[in-house]
C-alpha cells in the first residue's frame, strides 16, 4: 500500500477500537480517541523505515534518510541470518523485520516504557514524531515537497504541545486504561502497535504479501509472505487502493468515531 492508504487505515482502526470499547461500556475520553487516531495514522507509516523511498524516509530530513539506511541494512542482516531453505534470496531488507508482529509489539512496548520513564518530554517526542508522520500521510498533497518540511514540523510540534496539555487535564485521558500512579501515558504504545499491525495487514493484501508471522516458520519458509489468494491481491497504488479501499477506510473511520463518541 501507499502512504495515504496506510495512514487512513491506521486512523480508522483506532476509531474502530474506540467504537468497540464504547459498546463494551468503557468509552474513551474524546482526547484519547483523537490522539490515538493521529498516532495510529502516523505509526501506520513507520514500518516502511526499511525503505529508502518511503514517506518516512523524507519526513525528518537527513536524520530519517540515515535511519532508513541503517534499518534497511539491519533488516537485511536479520533476514539472511534467519532465512530457511524455502525463503527467496534478496538484496535488501524491505518488507522483512519491520513488517512483522514481533517488531510491532517491540515498538509499541518500547514507546510505552519510554513515555512512563521519560515523563513529559518523552511524551512530547513520541507525539511529535507521530504527528509529523500523520500529517505526511493524511495531508500528503499539502505536505509534498521539501519546501513544506519546516511547516510540517512546526504544525506537528504545536499539535504535540496542545495535545499533551489537553491529555494532562483531569479526566482527559493521560491515565486512561492504566490507572495506577506512575502509569500515565502507558497506553501510548497501543495505537503505535495497532498502526504497525494495520500497515502489515495492508501490505499483505498486495501482490508481494507480508511476512507478518516471522519468526514463526511455515513449511520451508520462515519469512512466509502472508496474504489472501493471489487473485484477490492488488498492486500498491492501483485503482483498487485509491478508489475502493481509501473510501472504505474513511467510511469505517467516520462510523467508528461517531459510535465511539455516542452519536450512533
């Protein structure tokens, strides 16, 4: 999938979670619903950190390009070290390590631990990074081009500051789900985990599939490209993604948000 579809699917997934927990009698405070949707939209771009031409590689200037090169090499090294006889030979690390359930869990857990241990500045850093990615994904036409980078960063920094202040107010969600003292913002890893998994599922629908289950072996392969029957798959950027899936994600997100807020 392309970046905009990934971001829309990430936001829609969190809004769907909001609707589900509201139906179960434990509705999210609206700031958590909004913040989680934006974080998940940003996190749904992050697995492509192994791809030098992906949106995330341009999102933070030279820093993200350098990080993408490192992650690509790391992913390729892990692939070569763990591949089984049935796994194909390849020359790069795209759609390997960062496109697995294990990576999603580790990134989500790491973000939660950082938010709790690092306090407000760590929370602001997590919010800022994901706001940049959410803007790049959801507002991709406006954010396109290097001349807009500084504006995107300023908007993301402002949004992160406002959101953190909003969540810190009593009852607004800094202590949502995990209520013990010292557990504020422990939930921040959940939309990051969800966004990463939704990205992987989206990529599994494309022609190449996605090795979501690694390191669990399937037959002669450890990097089995999970996906539906090939006749049901599509190419990234095809009309199915643009004309069918993206409108469906917007519809699901709209209905999920309305249900989470009690409007339907």
